């Protein structure tokens, strides 16, 4: 499993910026539909596993009590943290 994780890290580190800018990944309407389908009450604790650049975790954080993004790739988490910090909406991220 460790070797697999290293392959994933290497691959997504190389493509992190391109992946984070992909229109499918950044599609706010798609993300909002996903969050709406969860019918949040505001008391939820959301864990986004393989959160990548954090768009979905950020959207859930707006309606839940807490949202945490977890990803194997530090480059993805760095993009999520920078992007949400710039928007004054810091996201909790963990590798």
C-alpha cells in the first residue's frame, strides 16, 4: 500500500495545478447540487477524503458545523489551503 500511495502522491503532485483548474472540479453548480443533496442541518461534521483542491470540502463547510479535507498529496492540500485562505474561508486540511 505504501508504494501505491507514493505513486498517487507523485502523480497528483505533478498535475495538482492543472487538476485544481479543471472545469469539472471547479463547477460550482455541480458542487452545490452535491451539498444540497446532503440536506445539511448545520450540525454535521464532514470529512472529505481525497479532497484534492478542497472545493467540495469548502462548500460543505459553509453549511456544516465543521468540514475537514484529507488528501495524500501535499501539493493538493497546499492549493486548498491557499485558495480558501485567499477567500477568507480557511479550511482544515490534513495529509
